[in-house]
C-alpha cells in the first residue's frame, strides 16, 4: 500500500506561509483506501494548517487518538464540526482525569465525552491490537518490559475509583502501524510506553522484514542518558531507514539524533511529509 503522511500540528513550523506551531501533534494520512487523522493537537492550528497544506479534514474516514492528553485531543471539536459523524478509535481510559506536577495543572482531554459525541464522535474503544482500515493498525496497550523506560514522575492520573497514580502509567498510549510498500511505518503520539517497548512489540506482532520509518513524538526530551543510549542501540539494530521526530523529543535530543544518523533523520514539523 502506498501512503503519504503530512504533519498538521507540531511545536514548530517548516513552511514559510502562515502555518501555526503549537505544543501538540497531529498528522494526516492519505492511503489508496482513504484518508485518516492521527491525533488533533491542541486545536490552535489544526484547521489553519490543514487548509494551507490542502488537506481536507472533511474527507477523513476515521480519527485515531494516541492517548488522552490535551495536546493530542484539543482539536477534536474542530475536526468533528467539519467532518460530522465519524469513528474515533481509542483506548477506553482516554477520559480519566490527568494532572501535571505540584501545581496540579489539568492535562487530560479538555472536553466531556458527551459533548464530543454530540458533535459526531463515534467512539470505538479497545485495549487490543486491531486493524482499523486496510493496512492500518492500532497497537493497543504496549507491554512494558524495559527497566529504563519508567514514565514521567510529574504526571498524575486519577482513576474512576478516585485512586491517584503517580507516575501516570498512561496505559492508553497507542501507536499506529502502517503496512506500506517500503515496510512498516510506526507513528507515535508521545511514546509514553517507551519507544523501545513500542518497537519491540511491533517487531513481534508484524511479520514484515523491517520497520521502514518511525515518525512522531518520542518523549525523549524527558529521558535520561541511559534511556537515550539504549534507544539509539535499538534504532540502529532494527536498521530503521527514516526517523522523523517531533513534539516531545525536544531540541537537544533531536540535535543529538541528527548527529547520530544524519542521513536517516528528519524533523517532523508542521508541513513535513513522508511518502512510502
């Protein structure tokens, strides 16, 4: 299957004609079988950037949500107003309460489920790996086996029973896997489950010979040296041809990734594309 991925929301902008950057992530996916949207950013630049990049949000067949944080779900109302009723694939825990740090800043989905459903969101929840379109797969929950991908201690989750979890395990962290003509493409929201855990899981579940590309937020901006070093080893050992990082990777880690693999690296900012 041929595919084209275009970044619509990201912290920075790579086009000089009116694009909007924001702390968040969203990408538009064009396939032979239709268009899809993975995440929606905060909602500050999604519609503007889609218009400038000539990506029709009303054309999408489905929305996929990587996890329940404001910077990946805030644009849902914009999309729903343009698209109308549409399937929204996600993990069942995306609506739990979430906070950041001692200030208890709310970082969960900024809208009630009932409000989003009134705009046309048709939520389809699952914890399992599943195919949501021809050649498009959501990973479901990622098994955590590494000792160095421990999560962000500043993040707090409040379960439906009122129990506080710190760090938030972010069980709802999902990635998208595309079975393209050139190999597997893995699209990350924030990789809260750990990029090594995610890539190991993908290699275990999909019988393709290689992962062609990894694109999206890696959360490496919040990682220590051990995690960063181990991640580089896995990227090299899996012979990933293209690495397009964005959002929570951070400028320092992005620069170090580029220095390590200049011929395979690109920055997945607003306007960046990947075709396979």
